[in-house]
C-alpha cells in the first residue's frame, strides 16, 4: 500500500517525506485554505512547491463544477508539473470530465466518493484513483473500511485498474484496516502516520535496554 500525506502544510509534508515512506500528496480546497493561500497565482505556486518536495503524485482539486470549467482547470493544473493529478468531484459533469482526461492521458482522482456505485462509475470513466472518504462515513455511524473492502472486491472482480485511495483517515487503526482491506493507497494526516510508530512497550523496552547498556560501559 502506498502512503500519501493528506495536507497542504509544507512542514508536515517535509516531516513525512524525511521518514522516507511517502509516495505522494493529496490536497483539497479546505486544506489549501487552512494554509492561508489566497489567489490563483499563490495556489499554483503552492502546488509547484509541493511537487518539487515530493517525488510522487500530487492531487490538486478543481473548483469548477461544470464540464467546461473542470476541463479548463484541469488543463491548467497539469501544466504546473508532470506529477499533478487532477482531483475531480463525483458529480455528473465530473464523470464526463474524468472520461475526457482519461482519453487525453491526464491522471485523475475522483473525490467525495461514499458508495460502491459511485466507485463503479469512476472506474468506468477511467479514473486513476478513487477516493472513498472513510472517516466521514464513520462519522455518520456507517463503517468506512467496509466500503473500502467492497470497492476493492468490485474492482478485482471486474478487472478495473483504478486504484482505491482511502481518504478521510482519522487515526492509525484506519490505516492498518485499509491495508488489510487491500486499499492501494491511504492518504493520511501526519498525526495518523506518526501514530503508527507508537507502542508503550517499545518505549519501556528501549528505556530498559539503554539502562542495561550503561552497566556494560
Ligand atoms: C483527501 O483526498 C480528502 O479530501 C480528505 O482526506 C478529506 O478528509 P476529511 O474528511 O478529514 O476532511
């Protein structure tokens, strides 16, 4: 399973990248706004900076909701860097646009996916990635990881090449469960990645080893 970081914060991207386990980055308009980025120029520059930091796919989301707007924005986004993936919402015009991007060799990430039916349509249109939002599903008392399992099963049964990108990750256990469910990619906030490192017995064991090592000096 590939690890993407789900943020537009450059310090967090740098920290995850320095771990050596980072395969890519996802952003969305809310994450970009959180960084205080304002104006088209600044947004484009921010994507460029991220692409120069991480050698892997960087999802940049369109803001338009009509077919023409999505295509025009996507064409501009992919000019920024070869690793840009155009992130398109799961709406009717979004599916039409994904098909156009597929036919023109432009990578896409179909976002805001909450059902297997939506994932089926995204794959039919040729999306490179499909992003089911598992945390938001859990928030409404459904099981987000179960949706990952269902989509992975569906894609395997039908031979679709679209990669299942588990999004809206809330904690380290989500990451582990998505890996078990066969997700191709998990896009995670930095604290969830760092949470994978933690176990109290590791800390206790290391303290003991370091203490005992002193007796050998
Ligand atoms: C990533 O592609 C999604 O936009 C993101 O994971 C959504 O996460 P949230 O539900 O925490 O906002």
